[in-house]
């Protein structure tokens, strides 16, 4: 790995830690300010319910009950202007292809980071619920702004033994 790539990874890790601390503190204590984290064109999917634009995101946050978030893990990856994605032909994972994808249209050559967070959230004193949240954030001046946000409660799924995937 070259030094430039290592620096971008280290920057992404620092950004993720700072961003998530600020994000969840505001979510739990200053909910009315949450829309300031999003680009005007930001997109959010909250447990399968999608909203577009920071005004609609603000409305969604204001409808949620009071919360207390407890993060268990945070991971991050810098998004580079060009990357390779794996493409699977049909349902057969033996036929993998690397396809170059240009991300410039999504991030405009700005510093951009994918952040993955997981933890428990408690709403109005009810039992904590595990969650996972994925953010794509991009630099706007000296602040990180959310391009895309996907929040999902995590539930244990029991599969019949005969249907379990074999690798």
C-alpha cells in the first residue's frame, strides 16, 4: 500500500470517529439540529422508509421519540475517485468480474468517506434495540455532510437448517 493511500485511510478513521461522536450526541440531545448534518440533496433510508432532502430528513427526525444511542463499533473507508466493484454474473459466484466505477459524479472529487456504525438505541426508556447505520459523507468546507444515510434495526433471523447457505 502506498503512503498516499495509507494517509487517506487514517484520515477516514479519524473522520469517522469525530463524525459519529458528534452525530449521535446531537441525535440524542439536540435532535432539532440534525438536518445540518445533511447536504441539501441528502438521502436517508430509515428502516426501509426513504426520504430525500434535508427538510424531509428534519421532519423524520422530529417525529422520532427521544433516544439514547450506544455505539459498539465504527468502521470507515475512504471513497476514491475511481474504484473497482465486483460484478457477479447471474447467481453463480464463480463468475466474478472487476468493473471500474467512477464515483466522481456522486462526490465531485471531494474528500468522501463511507462510515459504518453499529450499536444499541433505546427509545423513551424501552429496551435497547441493535442497529446498523451506513453513511456516505463528503467534505463541504471544513465540515462533513451526509450524502446518503441508511439506518436499520437488526433482528436475529432464524433459518431452517436445510436452507442455510453452504460455502
